[in-house]
């Protein structure tokens, strides 16, 4: 399949998923988050307390979620990453969270409570951290052995693998990674540097087999060997590794990985605040922490729960025991300046404009 056809198909699938009706249970709150963050093991405290699951709806990335909410969709609790919540707050979509009503707030790692802009005051937050993770390139070590010995994001542009690499539509992942691969700070780009990055993005589009919002499509391609390398989050790498696929998650010497923190925000029109708080607690309990680490190589914001995990569990996930060490080993993702303009430019590049 050509790159252009793949891009169009992936976008169509994504749009269909957004518009598909979701069967909602009356009286239950709605969690709007990434696909894997709506899984049952992260909802157990809520179910135990209320005897029913919350409603869940998923988004592929925050740009998609933002557009849907701006168009009128009203969930209760949402799950963006820390680089995004400020945009949602400025758009008037959020209300502060009373952290004194969260059971697990006291055991959240102190570093994560200091994310710029997260706190309104000492007892209220715009954003409550749930987990920390990474973005890089997942690749088939058996199909690209030359990169196993010398990991480099240059694989995305390698003509040897034309049609066999993939990228994400989200600018927070792909644009930042491409800029970093060029030695450019994506969060402080000059006009001249942004022009250079756009040229490199066109090169990526020409070399890619698919550019999508759907991590599942990328995972299937890497499993089958139709794809050799793709920009992914650490949970995609972990899932493939756990399934026995010979994949690596690049940690290039010249760039490192990107690190990020995701969590919970509360919609300004949330219908049942008590249930919303229970839902947040459910994603932060000890069982949820173990699930995030062992299944997806995501670290939990619950420092107490992280302390109870074994060295083997953490080593298998590629995680240190403390979040401070984790965040110091990569480039922390923050809000992109002029993000709306970057989104438009990247969409035009994908469309061949």
C-alpha cells in the first residue's frame, strides 16, 4: 500500500472510531482517555464502590480529544499528558480538582506535583499525575540488526527501509522527535529551524509506509514485519516485547528518549464530582500501579506503590524505582509554542501540500 493511501486509510479509521456511538450507562461518569488507560484493571476501585463500570471513551491523541470537546462533547474525567492540559484549561474546558478529596494524593511522588501550571493553589489542581512514560522509536532488532548495535532515529529516513517505517500524526510526538533528531530543540525553534524541520518532515512522509493516530495499526505492522521501525510510546514497545516480538525501544546516544507525564483533568461540566474523584483514585491504586508497570512499562505516580514492586518487575519494564531518575534521563515533553500553527503545517505536509 502506498504511503498516501495508508495515511488516508488510517485517518478514516480514526475518524470512524471518534464518531462511533458509545453505549453509556446512565448515572455513571465518563472517562475520556487513551485506549489502554480505559482498561478494567485501572477501574477496580470504582467498580468495587459503585457496582458498575464507568463509561469510557477513547482518543488516539490529545489533539483529537481537544477538537472533539471544543465541538461539544462533554465527558467527566479526561486523561491528557502534562504538556497539553494548559491548552484545555485556557480553552475553558476544565475545573480545578480538590486534591484533599483524593485518597492517593498524599502518596504521589512530590516531583510530579511540581509540574509547572498543574496546581491552582495548595489544595486544588488543574492536573493530577497518574503515570510517566517515554516516546522513542520501536524497531525490529531482527530485521534491522545494524541499528541494534547503534540505535539512531535516522532509521526513519533510511531509504533501505522505505515504506517500512511509521510515524504518529500527533505533533507532540513526531514533530518533536524529528526536530530532536536534527539537533534542534523543538520547544525553542527559530523560524529558520522550523523551516528546516518541515523539510525533514517531508522526507519522513516520503519514506513512511504509514502515518496514523492508531497505535494498534503500528503494532500489527511491527508484528508482521511489514514495518521495521515506528515512532511509538513505551507501552507499544512493552506490549510487543511481552508478546515475544523481537523489538527494541531506541535510546540513542545523541538524543536519548522523550519522557512525559500523563494524568487526570476534570471537565468544567462534570456531572458527579464524587464519582469522578473515585475514578481518579482507581487509576492510582496499588493494583493499577502494578498493571501499568508490568503490562505497559509505564511508571505509576503512586510512589508508595512503586516502592512495593520488585526489582525484577521494574527491570523488565526498563524503569527505575524513582521518578526523579526517570525524568532526568531524557527530554521532558512540554507544551509546544504555536502548536495550532504546527498542527496545520504538519497536516499540510502529510497531504503533500
